[in-house]
C-alpha cells in the first residue's frame, strides 16, 4: 500500500480500470491527479537539525503611567500603585545570546569603548581594553588583583574628588560628601518644575576649569576644535534642543562657559561614543527616561530600557573615570520612575524638594556611597538660577514678627550635621457638624494623631470636638521626632488662645506616656537657637545642657512631661482653665436647648 501511495502513476492506472469511476466528476478527479507535478519520494529527516526561530512572540501587560511590565494583568500596578493602568501589549523578544552581565547595556558599553579610540588619558597611564563584558554591572578593568595600599598611588591620590566652585558649589558639596567623585553615577530626582535641569546646568558650570561668568562672542569664536581631554563638560539633553538649553544658560549668565558642550540626542549609543571620544570632565544626561538602546525591547522610559541604559552608562563611567549625572522623573507617589534596581545601580541618589509656589529648594541626599546620607542643602530659586542660602534658619523665620498673636512654636531640627530652626503653626476650631478634621501640612498625619491623643489623655484637652489644621512655614517637612513638642505646644496654644512668647524655642520628643524624651545634639540645637535671638529654650530634663560656655545667658528650662512643658510655655494655670471657645459653645448649646 505504501508503494502505491508513493507511485502516483500506478495509482492512476488502477483508478482508471475501476468500474465505479464512470461519472464526469470522477474523470475530473483523474485528470487533476495526472496533471499534478510529481515529486520525489519523501526522505527521512532523522539526524538533521534545524535552527529555531529568531523571534518569539510574547504578550505582556505594561503600565501606562510608569512603564512597569507584568506577565499577567493586575488591577493595581506594583510599581506606581496606579489602578487599572496595565494594558496588554505584544512584544518581540530576540533569542540572541548575551555576552555579558547587565544584558544589552554591558554589551553596548563595550562596543562603544572599542569603536572609538580615546583622545587622551584621564587617570591611568593606559586606557583599559576589554575584549568582552564580564558578568555583573561593572566589568573588571584591572589585569590582576591590586593591593589596597597601592590603589591610591595608581589612582587619584589626593585629588580624589572634583571640587565645586563658589557658594553654590559648597552647598551642593555638603550633600555629595565634599565634591564629585570621578567615575561615580549620581541620580537626581524631583517633582516636575522643581529645578533639576537648572541645578545640573549650574553644576556643569561649576565643574569647569575656569570661571563661567562673562565672556564675549569674539572669544567664543576662537575656541574651535576638540576640547582637551579632561576639561570639557558634556550636557546631553534628550528632552530639549540645543537652542533651548542655550537660551536657558544665557538667561542664567553662563554665556562664558567655554568648557560646556551641549548635545541633543536620544540614542544612547551615539552618546556613549561621544563620551569615549571627548573624554570629558563630567557628563549630564537629562533624562534617563528619554534615552534608549536599539537592542533592548520596549520604548524609552520602560523598565527594561531604563535598567539597561543606566547599566551602559555605569560601565562607561567606571572605565573612563568620568562622573555621570542622571535626571530622573518621578511618579504620582513621589518615587523615581522606573525599576527599583535603578537606585541600586547608581552610587548616589539626590532628591530635590520644594513647593512649586515657594522659592525654597532642599537638596537631600538619599543614598551616598562616598559620604553621609542625611545632609541637606538649602537653595533659593531666583531668575539667575538656584542660589545657596547662607543662613536658612533666619530665612525661614523672617516673617514671624508679622504674626505675633499666631499660635506657633519654633523648634530646632537636625538635617544631617546642620541645625535648622522651623516654625510650626496650628489652628483649632470647634466642630459644629460631622467628625473632626485633621489637616496637617508638612507633618505626617499619623504623627499628628499620636500627639493629639497624648494631649487628650494626659493633659485633658477636649481635642475630639475640634478641627485641627497644622502647617510648617516655608513648605518644609518635619521628619524628626525631636520636633513633637513644637507641634503639641502649637496645638495647645490655639486651643487655649494663648500665644507663645517670641523668644521661646522648644525641643523634645513626646512618648506615649506623656513624658519628654531627649534628642541628639541637644547642645548644638540650643546654640543655633541662641544665635538667632532665642533666650529661652524648653528641653527634656534628661541630658539637659547647662547654661555655661557657649550657652551662657540662655534660660534653659528642663521639663519631664508634656504638662510641665505646657505650663512653662503658656503659664502655670493654663491646664486648669477651660478653653474660651468651649465656653461659647456650651452657651450656644444651652440656649438652643432652652
């Protein structure tokens, strides 16, 4: 039977002789069978191998807000916590083998380093050459293990950090730990419009070898050709054109920054080649969510693109010894957009804080492998850019004299190694209908509820029947427990309608039992308050400083409980009197019932 099926001619003859094939339809079948081209007998494919498909089709669910990808649909995005933001999308995944760690980012960085020959040598006597990327984010650039005592001789030695010039540079260097570390990767995040691009444009001017103020067009015309290795600063803008960045730089007075080179590109391969060719002093990428790699799936800003682009920049920064600054966008929740691994890849994470309608800007260090992580730089936004604030405490309290009868208290918070004086305001009003409101601004809601519960329990304040609004002047945020006492006294001042004296500052943490707990660096806090004219400071009794030495002339009042602190700030008989608005409320209720 198999022989008949393989021999088409024999099968046709047998069918012709069959008596039951007589109709015109059957004859048509025979003609079609004879006209069909004959083929060779099938051959066995045993022992042969075929190449698998180069492209595989797959589906994923991608968040429209932050770009997070998930293999299955979820009602809430695990990255940005957005609801109903995951949409199904088809992706093409290449099955090509990766030659090193970090996926496509490491391979692209190695290709860029091999394609362009460096113009000069930054740090080491010979630029390291790498045949293929190794496993991990940072490829090995040494031929053998080095002794710890010899690393400083072959490296930077005493010039480990690149200094930042001027008062603005000194304020930012406080956050970075003393300067910019060569070969480091710094991520700068913040809300839209807070001043990230403005700050980094000023950083580019600070890193230059000469002052970047002044200059003329004739002098600029003479500066042609490639810059010397290690002197130029490359500012890469993937969101704006070169003309737009140049216009902002001219408005900020950076016209004479001859060392500053502007480059507008979104393909990261082109940027990496320019970095290797120029050998710049520093590189600024604005922003990491707008550049992309051709060999990585997903659009610019997706999780895979952000991860691989940051990995490629990390490879180039470590190999070339060039510090790289990255601008990072944030989500609705205030977190940096992209994968969490982005913050693990970089060496330093700096976050800019500040209200859009306020002129103050805080530059806070979140992560720093080369310095402290709790330092804060204070700047003020002006027409010429960000300007460092020499005395932040005096600036935050500048308008306090205009509201002498306001219910406010001044405290001293430690931001890193710097003490800052902050003013806390409170407003309480009787509740006529519905549950009471708690509206904190600059204070965590749970912390405010805890402080009000302590006042209700241990001082017998009827806060359950009042609305409470609190505010920290200047758009600042209270995160330290040592500021609890200021919040409690401000609320009590509004409750009893008795203002706190202008020369009183308070410091202390409140426990659940109503006790006052000591704060760190209490002497430095009191000294800072005394510098600004505060003659009386209320502190916890435990480890209270004495009024000697630098604290001579300061009236230090130690208190053990929150009740003692209220009597010291508002008067000894304040806890025994009723609040005026409660008496009015009772009269209104009695009149309504009568």
